[in-house]
């Protein structure tokens, strides 16, 4: 495999080189053209006679030259990226940005060797108009808004004060050193130095992100650095403009008022830029509200309007970067609510593609641009001092500001965070573009500034970029204790995390932000109403919007599938009930901080550390396995699994799966508790009831849910889904005294996923097992043996959910439900209530029907026999039914296999004789089973009974699926 | 906030609470807000349902256990005093306080923090975490894909590691011993907002 990989990368490199050569050809060609401008015309004249003739094929290089070269460069850059990623080892050690710069240097060298002029450089024009906007827009659009605004204070402080601090101190210090005369004779005054300071001060978004993406820092740190680098781009440009105009005016001509104007303009430019951005963002949201019928161009609006905001802001000489960033931030919510799903995906991918492409090109051109003798001037002291000053002042600035901020921050930025922040202060393309933009007429030392900037950019990106990862690792390991935590420690620590996070949720420590509450109210009241489509608005209210959507889709596909196959069989397929809680989980975001608080630094390379420690103190294999299992499979406290932003990848939220699992478990347990507490009274009544009544109840348990009780909740289905995966009964151990008992327990327990059914089975069980008192305190295990009827009924109720969702919602608004799952809960709850009421009325009604009890019992027997017959081919084993647990397993397999069913009516017809035969044959065994399971002893099976069964609604007597399969084979 | 003083007047025995819990007035006021927010029907007490309505708890694997911890001894309601007393357990421990041997143990002491955690495991309240109890908790905390075998193996190892007297269960003393090296003051503390 390694050889293959190497071969692949070799091929890649060859390809790249070939392309590079190809690139140089046009360059050479064009230079040739320039050198001999006359040859062409001479040529043309000499063949003037042929000019009128028709050329079948002609070569028009000059017509396509510019776009062609551009396209080729893009192709090279993209291919380079592809090649880099062929070998994971390389990109693991060396950040992509560095590789691109090196590639750019090589290509630039080739071009320069062929051409002797630097024909392709990163011009400020291209950079600011074409390359930067997509990157900033992408950052804004994918900005994790909640975190951003939660940390807005820190971000603003770092971005504004930090940048100003860096600018001023670097400029002043350089000027001071210059005055000592070390740097020799430079034609620059204080203002020029300050201007240079402003150029070099800003931490670059692009560079920082590429590095930070690769070292996985914790959320608080990430968002602070991300926000800072985004906003300080804007601040830098403003500062730059102020100083630039000062320089242009000349130091002597500046009056006191001008300084004041400079400060005012600083605020006007940045706040104005933000305002324009917000306006355009809302405009964009408004536009997308009405694009319902032009789905195809819908995504285009996002880009065009955002770009327009950028240009508008630039036109007004406001901070265009801040504008487009805030445009993205403002519109994201509404755009994502308004656009259709495909458009959203299109927007996301296009955004990523543009940003990622722009970034690649920027880095490559940073390399290419450096190969140009005309821009280089070397001044060792100046360059060295610049490097020293920017590093030192960055550290001082970060530490000082963090010290102040930590007094106000809930999530503290710790020492290691500060180290990472200071060290991660990479400079990038922005500085380069700005410095190139300088006017040589006013800034006489432009060349020195440019050279220095290039050196600084290279130094920070290459040197710091390469070393930051090992540094973080080293710091981490140094800080953390070497001892491997014991199992107990690991386990309980995680439990503590959960506890603290829960306590935080209870005490409402976060999400109590006054301003944010205000804003969200304002948003809900006015903005959303204006900006969002009506449909989007509705689903906005319901936090389960996506969840609902998915269900709707599911239901539709169910129906269509059923129609296509011309039967009701689709109702069986319980296994592809697809519940997804991937809806927008706003509530989760404003949750526990303590997890972050306590772990605020230790997210960095956590796994790596654990791994190394484990290797060091290697105990035994099993121990390692256990530790590994714990490491991998312990639920993480919320917050920890949240990824923020990645330039190159669309981030998926891994936490959803975990949340789903836990949620299902929780709901299951609560349902059980609720049932046992609510129905406790009913049980007692049930105990007193006669057997007949119970039988009647049972019958109706079969009949009722199918037609009259359509409200199985979605959450319940979700439970059902997981049952196969996790037969994780929490206290099975408690029950495992005897085989018999455990089986009866399992059957008797409430199965939350079956709603009414198992409830109805329970009385029978309780009757037999009278020693067992109310088991409300124990955590019952979901029975692995689902009654076939239950399975049948599920899809129906599922379908009906959508129909009955609305009219059910008002019944029990506030019993027990987590706020963001109200609806789900309400349904399940109502279904419970329904079951209950149905049952009680029904039981009265049917009490008279004495025979009906047998029916059910018979049915149970039949089911059992079927199962047995199917799963144990040997008839003799059927007779010996001592091992009841086998059957439990059978039921489980049945459950699993129950995916696609054949039309049941026909199947049933054919089955009847079989069933009877079987039942009769094994009536002794069946009896034993019945006794064991404390069912009534079945009366001799009779055909009429089965007929009666047949007359029941179809869905309640569908035979187990595997039997049908067997039938079809006949 | 404007309602500051009006809130405080509503709270009974404010001084007592301050003394007992160590919360400042601002804390108490804030927590009282929260208490009222949770109390949907303005009963003046909280019920289990009030807690279960907190959405985040539903996705907390130990959520229901923690809710139960707020309702000891089968109580069905929780008044503000008990509410804040439990929360006070999670106040960060002051470092530099000179230890006064005569003073009663503060509510947020290490032992109390440990005890809170311990009672989550110890369902039947017999002062020991039995194997079954541990399995239950582990099942909650581990992802669904863990098999029962794995679960039991982990449980056994955990007990083995902590069990000093060899009774196959973890007593509170053993629980505390096994967590000696953990910076509990840090781990089990919340920075309550002002």
C-alpha cells in the first residue's frame, strides 16, 4: 500500500511538473510576443493577400491568453492540493499552506527562469476584489453565531485593542531602534513606521485558520482566535488607511484635528461597514424569502448580494471586510430557513469551494510573488527587529488582555491558551496585499517594507506553522500529569462532567444573557416575521422542524411504496422507521460551560496524550482494551463534541447521535416510570378483574391500537429502533434468577415502544406473578419479545401521526417533556392516555363476550407455535419447549427480519391449516408454555376462532414475517 | 436588574440561606429567578416534571439520576431552600480560607461533593455501590454499541480496582479513596454567575 501511495504521489508530482512547464510556455510565448512586437505585424503584412481568405483553423492565443492562464493557475493550485492530500503523512506534519507556498516558490522560480520577469504576482486588486471576499464570506456564513456573540467582548478586545496595540508598539519600537542608527539610513519617518506597523500587525484569518484547523484547540479558544482574526482584518485596513492618508498628507501638514479625525474615521469606517453588512444581510434574507419559484438561481442570490455588499462598502470607503463578514453572519439564519434543502447544500458547497480555492491560490501566489528581484531590498536589522517586535508584542498583548478579560469571562483562557494564541499570531496575505498597495511616491522605503513583510509572512507561516503543533503537544504533555488515570478515576470523572453539566442546566447558568434574550425576542417578533417564509416561520417555532420534515418524507415514501406494491405490506416494515433528531438544536448550544471551563485547555490533543500515556504504562492487554473502550464509548459531556468551523470541510455534528441515543433512553425510562406510576391504580383494578375481563382487554389491546388509536409517538418508534441494537436492559441481572422468571419478567414489563400492547399484557403477568410488587422503582427492561400485533400496528400509527399531530397537541401540554421535544412528548403522552381510556371503556363494553378471551390466548399460542416452527426446523425440538429463552431469541430475530412482508391476506389464508395443525400437534407443549407464561390454558383450537381472527382488521393479525416468506417460497 | 430587591423580599430566611450556602445575594436572586422560571405553575415548589422539562437533561445520560437526587426520600416537591442547598454543593471551594476546626463542614466541601456523586450510583441507599448499580450507571454512560460482556468486564474491573475490603462493592470510603487524586474542587464546581 505504501508503494502504491508513493507511486501515486510520484505520478502526482510528475503531473504537476508537466503542468508547470505548460504554464511557463504561455509565459514564454507572451514574452516572445512582447520582445518582437513587430514580427507579427510584418508577418501579417507579408501575407496580406491571404487575409481575406477563410482560415479553417486559426490560432488565437492572444485572445484567450488572460483567462487561459488564470484557469491554468487555478488548475495547478487545485491539483496541487489534491496531490498533497494523496499522502496523509505529509499534510499531517506540514500544513497545507506551507506546501502551497513552497510550490508557489518553485513555480515562480520556473516562470522567472523562463521569463525573467515576474509576470504573475498577487496584485492587491485581485486579492481584494476576488480572492478575499469569498474567504471572509465563508467565515461569516459559517460562523457559529452563538459562540461568536457570547465571546464578542473578548473578540472585540483582541481585534481592536490588540491590533492597535500591535500597530503602535511595533511601529514605535522600530522607529526607536531606527533612531539609534542600527538600521542605517532609511528614508522614513515615524508615520511610515506606524504605517508599516499597521500592515504587519494584523493576524491573518487565512493563515491562522489553516493552522488552527489542524491543531484541535478547544472551542472557546478557537472562536476567540477566529473572531479576532476576522475582525482585525477590518481594523487593520482601517488603521492602514488612516496612516496611509497621514503619510500622503505628510507629517508636517497634519494638525491636531486630523488625529481626531483619524480616530473618528476609525469608528465610522468600522461601524459603518458593519451596518452596511447588516443591511445587506437582511436584504439578502428578504430576497430569499421570495425565491420559492426560482429554485435554480436561489443560491446565486446569496453570493451576488454578499458580493455587492462588499463592493458597496468599498465604494463608500467603509470596511468592506467587516461588511461582508457581517452580511454572512446576519443572513445565515434566515437564508438557511428560507432556501430549500438543495439550495442550502449548493450554497454551502459553493461557499466552501470558493473560499478554499481562493485560499489555495493566495498561498500559491504568496510563493510565486516572492520570486521577483525588483521587490527585494535586504536590511538585516530591520527585518530581525520586526520579527522580534511582532512576536514579543503579540505575547505581551495577549497576556495582558487575557488577564483583564479573565476577570469577566466565564470560560477562562488559561496559560496554554494564551501561549497558543500568541504563537498562533500568523501574518499572511493580507499584510502582503496591503504592503504592495503602498504608494512608492509617499513611502520611499516601500521595497524594504515589502521585503520585510514577505519575510515576516514566510517566517510566521512556515516556522510557526510547522512548530505550533509540536509545541501544543509538548505543552500539553508537560502540563498534564504523567500518571494514567485509573478506571475509577476515568469513569467517575466523566460522571462528574455529566453531573456538573446537568447542574448547570438546572441552575440555568447560561442562556440567561439579558441582551441575547432581548435580541431573540426581537428577532422572533419582527425580524423573523419579515425575513422568513411563512412555512419556515412555522417550523422555526417548532424546534423539531427538520425532525418533522424527515418524518413527513418517511411517511410519504411509506405510502408510495405501499401503493406501488399494491398492498398494505408496507405497513410492516418497522425496521426502516427512521427517526432523526438532527433538527436544529438551539437549546444545546447555550448549555453547560463548565465542561469547557474545566477542560478549557485539555481538549488539545487529548486522545494523543492518553494514547501515549497508555503506551508508557502498559499494563495488560485487557486493561488497554477496557481503557480504550471507555475512552471511545463514554458519552462525552455536551459541548465537547462540538466542532466549529472548517474551511475545507463541511462539519457534521457528531453529537447528534449521542444525543439521540441518550434522549431515547431517557424518554423510555420516563415513559416507564410514568406508566407505572400512572397506571398503578389501574393495575390494582386489573388484579381484581375476572379473567374474562382481562381476556377482553387483551383482545382490545389487539384491536384498538390499529384503528382507533393512531397515536403512537415518534419517540416511541425511535425507542423501538434502538431496541434491536441495544437489548441493554439495565437490570437484567436483577431478574436473572431463573430462566422462567426472567422470561415472564421480560414479557410482563412495559414496553414503551409498544404503547398499549404490553400494558395490556401486563395484567396477566401480574396475576401469575403476584409476589412481585409494583416495579415502579426498578428500571424495566424493554422486552425483546414483541408481540406480532405490535409490530403490525406500528407503521400505521406512524403514518397517522402526521394526520393527528395537530389535533392532539393541545391535550396535555405540560406533563413531562423536555422543552424542545414538546411535540414528540405530547404525542406519546396522549397516546398513553388514549390507551388507558380506550381500554377502560372497551373493557366494560366487551366484558360480556366470554369467548373472546380464548381468542387472544389462541392467538398468542399460534404466534408462539409459528415462531417455534420457523426457527427450529426440527419438529422434535418443537415438542420440547423447555428452553423458553430460545424463543425469546427467536422473537428477536423475527423482529429483525421483519422488514419486508408479503401481502398478508393471502399468506394468512394459506397459513390457517398449518397453524391449526401445529397448534394441535404441540398443544401439550403449548400448554406448558402457557402455564409458564401464565397465560390461560388455551381451549382446543377451532377453526371458527381463526375465522373470527380473520374478520378482525387486517393489521392486527398479520402473521409473523418469516412465516410469510416461507409461504412465498412454495 | 430592577426586580432585585423585590425578589429578595420574597425569599424567606435570606440570611439563613446566605449563611448556610455561602451564596451572595446576587447569586440567590439569580437562582431564585431560575427557580421561578422552572416552576411552571407557580406552585412555589418544583416537581420532577419541572425538571424533566429542561431539555438538556433529556440528553444528559445521568439526567434522570440527577433529577432524582433533588428529590430524596421519595419526596415529590422541592422548595427553594432545598433547591439552593443542593446547588450550593457545587459552589467552588474557597482556597485560602483558614480552616476553622469548629466551624461546621461547609456545604460545598469535598466530602459533600463526593457524596452527591455517590448517591447517584447508590440507588438503594445502602451506602454501597453494588455491581448491579454500577452496571446500570455504566449502561447509561456508555454508548449503545457496548455489549453486555464488555459492560460487565468494565464493571468488574472498576470494582476490583476500587474494592479494598473485597466485598464486591464500593463503599463511600472506597469511593473517596479511589478519587483521591482528582481535583474535585475544580471538577465539581460551577462558576455561578453573579
